[in-house]
C-alpha cells in the first residue's frame, strides 16, 4: 500500500520520483537532511519562504510512516 499524505506528492520524473512537498520541488529527504544537519524549523522556513510549518511536519509524518512500514530481512 502506498503511503499518502495530502501535502506530499510523488510525481514520476519530478526529482527522480522522490516524495516532494505538493506543488514544490523540495523533497522529504531535503527537509530531513536540513533537520539532521541541525537547522531549526525557523531557519528552514526563513531559507525557503515557500515552505510552511505544516510542510515540515508532513515530511516528518511521511518519513515516520514509511519507517513503520519498512521490513527488515535477515540473511541466513
């Protein structure tokens, strides 16, 4: 089952088919990378004025949902 979120879209050919903020070219991975590098929500929103706080939360929710659906396979 595909992961869906109203603020996230996956469009073939757009950013290599990676999940993006709807209507933008900013990927979920971009946002996660900025957060993991230590940027605050306020810094991200200042650097990318087209983003909103809801977009950051949507990216986190999307990534959390995808993580919950990931299955580990242990090689024999």
